C-alpha cells in the first residue's frame, strides 16, 4: 500500500530496522504479493551480504501441509528452519502495516532487562479506536501482562482512564527457543487460529514472563506517533496529517530517514500562469513526475506521475500514482486510486448520493473512494 506521496507502508518498519542497526530481516508475504516483492527487490537489495546483512523474502512455500500462512504464528512456524539457520538469540516480529518511527534497540534492551520470555510493544489508544480492531492488554504495576484480548468489542480501559486502553502494536520480542516452542505447540493444537494475538499470547501469560513495552517519544516520554491505516478513513487521515505546517510524523528527518524505491521521474511541474488558468498547489505534497497544468490543488497529496489538467480543482484529497484528471474535474475529500482516469467534468465528493449512484464507495464519514474499475477502466486483465 502506498503512503505519504512516494513511500510504501512496508518502508516504515524496514527503515526502523535499518536505523536501529537491525540488518538481518525476513519479510513474510501472502497471496498476491508481486507488487510488494518487486518493491522489495528494487528498493531494498542494497544491503551487504558479505557482512551478513540481508532482507529475505519469505512467501508461503506450502512446504508444511500445503497451506498458505494460516495466521501470524503459522507464518513463523512455516519458516522455523530458515530462522534456525541464522541462530539468533532473540527474534523481533513486526507488523508490516503501521506508520511510525521507532528505535527498536530500547525495546530489545527492555526485554532482556526484564528477563522476559516475550515482550509486547504497546500504545495507549481511545477505546473506540481499539474496539474490534486491536489487541488489548491489562498489565500489573510492573508491566507484566495479566490479560490479553484480541480485537474485543468492549476493550478494558486503563485504571483511572475510562476512555483509553492499552493496545498491542503487533510488535513482539521473543527469546528464540521460547518462540520455537510456542509456535510448534500452536501448530499441534486443534481448533486454533494460529495467531499470536488470538491464541499464543493468551495461552502463555499465566505461566510465562510476558511484559508490555510502552512506545513513547524518546525525548518527551509522551505518546509516540503511530497510525494504523487499515481503513479508508484512517488511510486518508494519516496522509492528510502530513501536509500540516509541522506534522507529527517528520518525513524530512535526516537522522531517521525513511528509505524506499521510487521510479526515476522528472521533478513536479506547474504550468500556465494566466488569469483564468494557473497551475498551482497550496499546502500540498506533490511528488515527482506530476504535472499540474492550469489546475488548482489545495490541501492534497499527489503521488508520483499524476496529471491534473486545466480548470480542474483538487481539494482535501489523496491522489495515488498515475492518476489522470481531464479538464474541469472537481475532486473534494476523496481517495483516487492508482491509474484511474477521470473524464472531463467529473465531480467527486460534493454529493454522496450521486457518488454512490455512480458506483463509487462512500464511507460513513463522507469520504469517497474512486478506482479505475469503478470508472469502467480495466487495469487488471484476466486473459
């Protein structure tokens, strides 16, 4: 999934690893992973294999039982031979679909200091945000996990804070031997979902040392930036936050760069400066290869290689790569998916009922998603 004008979401945990000094990495992929694999090959093949640095791509090889990865624990279980070959003392397991910057060094150090078998990285989130979407834990005064519920409809709040709970970020540290023991046990257990949050963690908190590690800003010790972008609204909001004058997520931090692969494209260009036709952008991010030709872009993100033609207006929107808007289009509070071509005069985001009638997806908050397929444009051919 794309993010921030030029990045993929996977770039954030991978960049965190590199910046934290972790350079022995496996990426477990599932189902239609061609785009992800191509991105990893093109953008992440520069590590020095001679120094035992690598990013290995680990698709479901169906060597054990012939199944795809059946859950997060099963994904690790199916690759135990590969992990074992590298002889790590600790294994750091990371979710690949969250946006944040984090030094994993203190996380690993806290795990060792607490003599934990497993440590769960956690963050404080509003109850409404966690309900049905995040793993929620309860800890004692020493930070030891005493209860864990995966995606509960009614999360347990923190003591004295009825509107906030402690949620798992999906990032874990395991002692290697303990990890092997638990995923093998899970694989042999009938009726399991083979998932760390649903099965493994609840089964071990009573008899083993499982601790929570709070993710905080290292300078202020306040809540650190972290976004789960698993819904359209969350994806739009996290992208739109970036155009603030001082955004919470600093993509311009030279001390903690976010690495990626990007196509070799020319700079963004803004053409025409006539009174009735001026190419311009305000409080926006515009990526390489874009041409804003006599159009106006406000509070929006244009990903790579977009074309916005004369008299069109783009407001409060996220426009993914290779989108083309013909003349006199108006787009407001929308996500335009990759490769879509908006015909001349297309209006999006001004009338939710009209958007739905055209086959566009409108969320409960009024955000509109437009894909090429919704416009009758076939980007993916079956034959």
